[in-house]
């Protein structure tokens, strides 16, 4: 039954009300996509999970260890950078798709560091980390996929049903995420 706890922790890492930083990052990544691009959107989510998984594993193994306060500031910065990139380049094209994959993978590595101390604490000393990390990452991916699908459905309603211009959807979402991440960044810098 312990495996389900790690899956649940991964799921909660994205879905819970305490997961605003991850939700904002996924929202920034999702701002360029609609239901027509669902495959690309889900690949971006998977790139995020891969990046997150790499540093989570390295951190749990004690190979990579950064000051948690620095990590929290970096996480807020990754969200702001992603949102600004969308504001500067609000149209989905090949270059923006590649940029989003790279952001998801690279910035996912930074986000992975943010949860490492919790998972290190939950593992018993000498416990094999492979299966718990696998379960956590499956829960994380499941939560991200559900969150991304919900965002794509909202985008579909607004763009296809209510005929909001896709450009304005991207601008509105990205500007909102930028402002929230800027607030988060300032709070984390001066706390």
C-alpha cells in the first residue's frame, strides 16, 4: 500500500492547493496550446516530468543538493521566464514548440529540486528509491496530464465556442501567470 502513497504524493504535488508554483508553470506552458495541439501539449508535460524526475533522483541520492530557499526563488523565476517568452512570442510555431519542450525539460529540473527534501524525509534509511520515485513520477505525470487536459478544455470553450482570439488567450494567460510569478518571486527573494 505504501506505493500508492508515493503515487498520491506525486498527484498532490500538482493537483493540491499548495501546488501553485507547479500549476502556474504548467499554465504558462499550456498557454500556447489548444485542443488541436493536444499531443504537443502532453509531450511538454512529459518533458517536465522527465526534468523533474532527473533532479529529484539526483537530490534524493545526495548527488545534487541546493539551498531550498534558492531553489524556491529559481522556481518562481522559471515561471516568470516562461510567461514572458509567451508574451514576446505568443504564436504557436515550430520554434516556440521546441522552446517550450526545452523550458519544460530544463526548468523541470529546477522544479524537481523543490520537492526533494520532502521525499528524502519520507524514505526510510537504506530504502531502495527506485520504485518510490517511479510511483511518485507516475502520480506527477497523471496530475499534470489531468491539469493540462482541463486547461485545454477551457481554451477550447473560450476559443472555439465563444470565439475568443487565440492570441488574446495566450496573452491573458501569460500576463496573469507573469504577474503571479513576479509576486511569488519578490516574496521568495525577500522572505
